[in-house]
C-alpha cells in the first residue's frame, strides 16, 4: 500500500512548481507514453529507495487566480482525510496572509503529520524571513526553492521519516485484486452490491487492512478474489459528494492497490474527461483494464451496430492503448455482471503471460525484417534478438539492437501491436524496451 502525500496551500505559492520538481526525477526514468494527457495533479516520487504518490490539490481548481476560501478549505479537508502526510506550502517572500491562517486553523485540528514548506527561499537572505512561520505552531519550516531545487533533497528526506505505514500490507493469498473505479454515479456501488448480493456471509472484510480501501474477499461461483472497493466508504455527510476530485483521490488509492481495474462508464453519458483521467491513472500504474459500460438497460436501441459504434468511440478516446475488453452490462438488472468478473480474472491471468524466447524470435524477427525501423541519417537499425524479462509486473519485452537511440515511439508501438497480434495480451499494458546488445 503506497503512501500518499498531498500538497496544500493558497494559490501562487508554487505548489505546481514544487509538484513538478518532485515528480520529474521519476518522469525521466519512466517514459511518458505519447498522447496520454498529463494530469498534473498526480505523480509518483522515488527517493531513497522508496516510492510514494504525490497529489497537488491546487491542480483541481479551474480558475486558480481567484480561489474562494471555501474551495481551498475543501481541498485542505480532503487532504487531511485522504493523505498520509501533508505538505503545507507558504511563500516566504510574501509572508503570511489571511488565507494561510485559515488553512492553518484547519490543519491544526488534524492528527496527520504536517510539513511546513517555506517556498521561494531562493537565497539565504530569505531563510531568516521564514522565522515568522514558527508562529503557526505547526513545527519547523523547511526552506526550499521549488524553482531552483535547493532544499528539496532535505524535504524529501523529511517526508520519508513521516511515513508510518511500511511497505505492502500482505494480503493472505495470491489472488487477483480487482478495483472498481469510475466517476461518481457511474454505478460502482450498484455493481459491488450486485456482485456481493445479500449473502453477506460469503464476504469477509479482512481486519488490519487500511480503512481507505476496503478489501472484500469474494468467493462465489467458484471465483476467488479481493474486491478493492472505493465506493461508499465514507458517510455522505462528511464530504461534499458533488466534487469530482474526492473520487479521483479515492480512485488513485484503489488503482494503486489493485491488479486489474474495472473502469465503469455510464452508457447514458459516454466518455467524459473524468473517465480519461482515471484511465490515465490506470495506465501510469501499469494495471490491467476492463471497461464496463453500465446502465445498458437504459439505452433504447441495442442493435449490434450501435454496440459496435459505441465500442469504436471508446477505443478512439482511449488510444493509443486499444487492446482491452469492453463489456456492456447493467448492475440494476444484473445483466452480464458476472462476465465483468470473469473478464477481469482473465486479464489478471494474461498479465502473467510468459512467452518462450524461441517463439518470440521465430515470430517477431521475420516481421522486423519485413518492416525494419526507419533508417536515420543513413544509419540502419538492426534488431537481432528479443526476449521477455522475467518477474515483471506486466509483460515486458527487450529488443536488442545496434542503435537503440534511433528507435522512436511509433516503431515501439508497431512492435507492441505485432506482439499483441500474435499473443493474447488483452487488457494488460506491456512494456517495450530497446537496448544495445
């Protein structure tokens, strides 16, 4: 179970800059898939051999210039509710403002670890000015400059000391963990309830799992898995459910803790930007994907041609990753909900696919020979050998060649698609690495 760190603070104190500064170390390592929208509010940070998730609460407010107190207060409350550690960013050049004091009052009531970040301390003369932040009673301010990066190493060291949860909480067996995610009102709770049914006795909530995503052990119809439930965990009154970003943070946690995600889409609404955000989180975390189009009972015209058009539209919106199952279901009438589970289970098994090296070379080398990578400045790339890496989270393939740097994104995608043509890897992301032999 990963740790989640939230950045809070009023507008213009440099939250996004800090977010980009802390997550970029990782983006250099992980190749950002071309064409995926960068949802700047969420990223992963690797430091000192540990990894945690970072959320910038400011990224959600549409017009950040004139944020009302109420909006900021909401963001701070959600951070307190959901995050493991909170970074409260202040601007040392401007000093304290009423909004900062407002945020402080909310934070004081929380028992979560809070780190005061005194930003824009671009040189040492500003370090003295940060003394006024002691008056907030939230501990020592850490002086940093998000722009030039000074002090950020110390900040990261400090964050790691604040984590109470250590590493993975082991679940009992090696069985699939399936998360049901989607926008509010796409029907997540209805699906969970339809699956679990009234027979609560077959459901065991495992003691000791963290309260923010409930693992429900499910063994019905001879299927065995954990449901990572995001829906209906908190009392409605506690948060204003109208805000989409509560669901985003909750989805982040569920996605990180799962193997396969069932993305619920409301058939009456089609794909909206929120769905794309959740989809890109599933991709960034390399999880299996099953798309479930719910409320299919409400769609008037159910001819094959409509289904085909709908499928095509979904795949176009989620491209370049198009190799995943789509199931039309209805949680209300229980139509095909069992198929959703079966498919999720298949995707889980597919993630473990191992393709023998000789088979890979037998099939892929002739294809590569027929369509080699484009030559660059008269240099020809020769791919000699391909193998699958052992023990990876998703199927990962290494192509060995003489000039790996000339193999660009489109050709990688070509290789990925040819692998998918020849082996069943539906629903799982795959990694393609090009290395020098």
